[in-house]
C-alpha cells in the first residue's frame, strides 16, 4: 500500500498543517479584497501572503542555499523541508523522489520588473524545479506535473504509481502556486471572479477567489508505526472531451473519474471534498456528476471559501485538511454556502458535522477538460512498520508501439518513413492540417503547442497508402512531455498586460497558457475520455519518458496510450516525437 507519512501546509493562515487546520475549524480566512494591487485596474478577492512574509520565513528557517530563489521556489522549499523533518527522511537519498505540481510556477518572471535578481531562465518550470531540487539537496530530478487545476491531486496519484513501480521508497509531493498580475488578470478576462468571498454551491454564487499556498505530502511504501495510517484506495483521471475551458454539461469526465476510483459503497464514505470553485458551471457540473455516481446522500464540502482557489496546490492542500478532519471526527463546513443553488440534491452544510467514518473522496476539475478523483482511507495499521512491496515490475502493463510520428520544421516521418508535405506557403503545421484533415476550423484558433499535438494526432490515426487508419479508443490516455510547455502562449498573453496604458487581457490568449490544453484539444478531436496529462522535463530522457507513459498505462481502463515529447517554441522551432501504444496486461 501507499501511505502518507507526513504533510505540511504553508499558507497565509499558518506555516504548519496544524495551524491551518485550527484556523479552518475556527472559520478564519485571509480572503481579502485587494484594490490597486500590482497596479491592476480591477479589484479582486484573494488569500495572499503578507508582503515579504515568505522571504522572512525562508531566511529564518532555511537560510542560504547557495543560489537566489524566487518567492515560488522559497515557498516550495519551506513546505517540503518541514514535511521531510516530520517524516525524518533524507532528501538526498536516491530512493526519495520529488513530484512538483504547479500550474504556472514562476510565470511572474515574464515581467522584467518582478524579482529582477532571479535568472529569467527560471520562467521555464524545469530549471525552476532543478533550483528547488538543489536547494533541497535532492539526488533526483523532480517530476513536474502541469495539469491545470487538478495538478496537485494528479501528482499524488502519479507518486502512488511511482511507488508501485518500485522507482522509490518515498515520494515527496508538493503543490504550489503564487499569485501575480498574469494569473489574476487572466481570470478577470474570463469574468470568473466574485467581488466578495466565494459561495460554493450557493444559489447566489457568482465566481471564484484565488489563493496562494504550498502543500506537501510524503508518500511511502513503509507504513508508519502509528495505530492508524492513511492510504490510497484508488484514483483516476478522466477527460470530458467536451471543451477546453467549460466543464461538461453532464459532468462526464468527473463522473467517470469517480466511478473508476471506486465509490459504490457510499455508506462508508464520510464526505466528498469537492472542487467547489463557486462558478455557476463548475458547481452545477459537480452536482450532476455526484448524483450520477450515486453520492447524493454523502456529505459534500468545499474549502475555496477559506483559501480561494490555490490552483496547483489545491489537490494537496484539500487532501491534507480532509485527512485531518477525519482524524478529528469532523466533516468540515462549506464556508460561504447558505442557500442551495444546484439542480441535483447534495448534502452541503455551512456548519461542521460529526463523523465516525474513515474514508473520503477528493475531486477536482480543470481547464483542458481534465478531472481527477482520489479515495483515501484511514485504517488500522497491522504491518508493524514493515515495508510493503509495490507492484512487481513483471505485473506492470507493457506498451507495444503501433505507430510513431516525428514532426520537425525540416521533416515529417511516420514509422521512420519521410512523408511528403505540400507546403508552398505558410507554416508546416498548417500544411499538415490542410493535407490530412481540413475539416476542423477550430485548428486555426489553437496555439502552436495545440496545433502541433493536433497534427501529430492526425498522422497517428489517419491511414496512408501503406498504413491503415487507427481510431483511438474511448479510454485512451494522452500523455505529453515538454520543456517549454505553454511559454509561447504565456509570452503572448504577457504582451496584453505589459503596459498600463495598453492593457487588454485576452481570454483567447489566456486559455492556452496551460500546456495541458494540448491534451484536451486532442481528446475533443478524437472523443476520448481517458487520462490526460502534461509533464515538464528539460529534455526527452528515454527512461523518464517511459516512466510517464507507464504511469498512464497503470490505469486499469487504458487500452491505448498516446504520448511522447511535445515541444513548441515558435513556428520555426518545434518537435513532436509521439507514438500510439497498445497496452498489454498480464494475466
């Protein structure tokens, strides 16, 4: 089994999990209306650290680590170090892995005036993760999950699989995001903000708030010696295959994730910790998914009314608080809720409720159509601290390549054979689209990374004179890895907010500032609802790529995996090395 052996929450409400849980029980929040913050023309509500609070805490509790760190990097290091001290693990050990979950990392460094002492190279998440690993003394390159709002919970599921593979003895998972003009203005461009503390599932809900936090959990194959231990019962990621920024009207991906996680014994579940962003469409979607999954009689809570939406940290933060609430015998209240406001019945309360049950479900949704559900159990510890072995490598699913595609500005290949592309004018990706598809006008609205993914998908599935067509299965997983991620779109969006006298934040640009949108576009095109994920890495390292693809194949419903390297800088610098794999499982 995979167990949680330590955790930490570092937020505006406190620097430890205990301080945060006490604040939640007391109903305290740091959600505040910020007017004129960062010279933004519109006010917004968010839970933010006090000015210089992170820096002061870092200097007093960590000190000099040999290189300058950004505020985002300091916050990660602070949280991880506290959790590692609690677990008494050596971060420099080769059998301790690190998984970092973030949506935007150091995106605020795109502004030349923000933290000018930090090298601009660390706008890229891979160098930033390397700096974090250096500061922690880690012997291993961190895995980086960049999967929109589900990143934190997806990172926990991925870490669980790493342990099952036998890759590590312990895995440190940290979810972290800090707020900036980039992120705030982007959500404002979508008109997604409430001008008051948010009201999850309430009749009068009108939008979300934001927050910043680092939250860490340490997972292990060694059970703690305590009487009871937390372990993962199940988890799944599913895509809506509906829209890149709007949730499925039926809650399709969310429902599928819940069912795949295992929720058919509702009477044993203490509560569901919902995403609960307090936006009209998200909360309605979650209500429909919970109803379809037979969970209408299970208590539901949402914590965004205390912390705001903490983005890449949300999955870890809200899981830790859910664990602590079960240990306390409490179902935490949904702060901000007063009058029921969704179409399907749910058990939601603005007051804390007692519980004696020891299992909960955490669910999240995000842009790109991604959804995650995870189930945790607080159970009796009978292993006396002995190591429990992960899944034998011999039993892991095997991946058999069915077709390979390589796309560079110079050449297009299918299974090693060069493909002739008629490209007299325009870009190569547009030429591929015109020659191989030409039936999907939305292609022209996509950013470069999504166009590259789309082109690779067409070449993988469309037949040629020598190759048959191959449709993607409904449960196919889509896993991409790249270095730049969405940086090209980030730079475009930054250009819309760079000058105060020429400030025009564009939702059309902002939606593509998440690299996993590329996986969502492919899921929509091919109508697949399996696991979708985007990871960040500095280069296409074969062993790491194999691990990431293997992880997706460990989903029991996956019959195919589409995945590989996807890197886009601009129209003259890009590369796709993508394959379609068949998943073979042992008896």
